[in-house]
């Protein structure tokens, strides 16, 4: 199976193509950016697919990050994934950013609690945690730092994501062994593709996965009165 993965959910615009069980991507590119995903994504996809023999017609599936993340970024990536899937007559599947962050830490079987934490601002994080047995310890949620730490128990914990350092600091303050893993706080686009390859299209839908409402809200004073 050949999968195209797209990620515009957080601080990057990225795409990769993987083929079957091959560990190395057929083609991949990632650009760090906080804004401008809409302008950058389609040229990036063209560059990536130009390096793939058979181009778009060789794809069997599209995987895209669906959140939590930037509301604008999510819409850009999901819209592109759906468009490619529709044009190619293939399924599009959604991969949460939390799952993508945890996947590399759990690849060889987790020996300790694994937690993904994405900075949600205001002393909160989007978090999810999986125990060594595969048990869901922290369900996907937006939580305060202390609430996350209360859910960790007393054992060692491995953390990933942009909120990992904040959670680790809070955890260490109460005596929990917490280690931030990985050099990047962003999802690995190749892991997005691998998760997408294993996903069930009927269940892993390519639609936004929101854990909190948008920060931007219309101003009451700017609303036009209804007649």
C-alpha cells in the first residue's frame, strides 16, 4: 500500500509518501512554519509527488493530521487530503496529532507511561497517555498541568510534544521521573503515514478532532442587528 501523509496541524507544513513496510519514505518534505500553510501546502505536495514514480495515480490512501492543533491549519490539510482522495478515488483517513507524537516512543513496546502533550496556552495542554500495557491512562482532553500530573501515577513517564517540557517540570516537582523524548515537538510525518496505513477508513475519519473551542470569537459590538 502506498500512502501520502499530510500535516499542517501545528508548526509545520509537511508531506511524505511511504510504500508498504519500507521504513524510509519514498519522498518527504517538511517546512517549519506557524502561519502560511495554505500558501505552502500545494507547492510542497507537487514537489513531493514529483519524486514519486507514478505520481498521484500510484497512491492507495491519504492520511492527514486532524488535531488537536491550529483551526486554520487543520482545515488546510484536511481539505487538501479530501481533494486528493476524491480525485484519485481512494480513502482519506485521519490521524490525531497526539497519536502521531506518541507513536515513535511506543514503537518498540513502551516500558513506561507514554504521554503526548501539546501546548494549549494558559497553563493547559492537549494530552493523551498510554500505559505500558496499552491501557488508556489519559483520554484525549485539554487539561491543566496539575490535572495531567495527578493522572500520571508514581512511575516513570516519557513525554513528547510542545507541552512536554511544562508537564515534565510540574511532574518532577512532585517527585515523578519524567523525561522529554525526541528532538522535535512536532509529529513525525512518516509516523503519520504509518498510522494512516494501519487505520480503518470507516473509523478514522478525515475530519477535525477538536478538544477545545476556537480562541477567536466575534465581537458583540460588531454584530449587525437582525431585522
